[in-house]
C-alpha cells in the first residue's frame, strides 16, 4: 500500500489530522457528509427561494394576465365607443347637412316671403292710393253732378218744364227767385224748410257711387221734364231702400215744397 504524500495537504490540515489512517478516513467521511449536508441545505434554501420567486412570478403573471384581460375589455369597450362615436358623428354630419339644406330652403322661403310681403305692401299701398284717387274722383264726379243738377234745376227754362203751379228746385233746395216773383210766395210754404245742399251731402256720403249717380240722374230726368214727380219719387224710393228712409222723406219734402203733387 502506497503512502499518500503529505505535501498534497496544507500543513494546517495535517496538524489537525489524527495519526491513524482509519481515523483520518472517518474524519474525511464526516467532513464529506457535513459538506454534503451543507450543500444540500444551501441548495434547498436556493430551491425554496426559487420556488418562492416562481410563485411570486406566477402570481405576478396572473396579475398581468388579469390586467391584460381588463385592458382587452377596455380596448373592446373603447372600440365600441369609438364605433358609436363614429356612427354618431356620421349621423351628426348627415343631420348637419340636412340642417344646412333646411336653413338654405328656409332662407329662400324667407326671401320669397319678404318679396311677397314687399309686393303685398306695395299692392296694398297702390290699392290704397287707387282707392283714395277713386274716392277723390267719386267726390269730384259727385260735385260735378250735383252742380249740374242744381244748375239745371236753377235754369230759367225750368218754368216751362215743371207742372203747372210747381216751383223749380234751386241750387240750395229753396224756391227760385223767378218763382217767388211770379207767385208771390213759394208753394208748400207749410213744409219745414230743408237745405238742399245738406241733403245732397248726406245722400252722397250714405249712398254708393252708382246709387248716388242714379239718384242724380233721376233728378235730372225730373228737371228735364222727361218724368213726373211721382215717377221720380218711386225711383228715389227704390234707390234709397228702407235703410235710408229718412233720406227719402227729406227728398219727398224737397219735392213737395218745389213741385207739389197733382190735386
């Protein structure tokens, strides 16, 4: 059996080794076992730490997975909201375009209404001016017809055109001077005096233009001797009708004063 050289071990170790080889083997075995135990303990500690870290990593992974799931859900919700927003935006754009078209149409309608309003106001103004001109023309025509009737009623020829004993109608509805000179006093002096011009003004204001013109023509026919007093009264009653019965009574009084009825 060869001897192990002692130079392979440090002197410090050789100093503590037992002198007997078996004792040295036993010591070596115990040192080896101790070293193995320490190594195992270290490895187990490391393994425990690794398991703890693995568990922590696993929990962290689970946490990350949950976060990922939540993020995926949030992304999906965001996508849905984005889609909804895009749809709403598209609808708003369509509504905006529709409103723009509606506003344009309303502006056109407003412009048409403004034009119609101006045209209507102009038409009403023209009608008002025309009405004023027509009323002025009616008044002027009525004045001319009244002047014509009263002038014809005041004509000297009336003495030969009215019935015997009658007094022609003067310009103011009173007996003419010629009639007074011939007869001394007007016939029908008992009838209340009526102003002829006032009567004509009332008749013109209350009768329509056509009726008043017809009434003046009726008096002209009487003054011209082309119709009798009774015919004149009958036509006047048809013109005045029941709503102007007071005018008819006044006119009848005028005729009674100037042209008495036949006895």
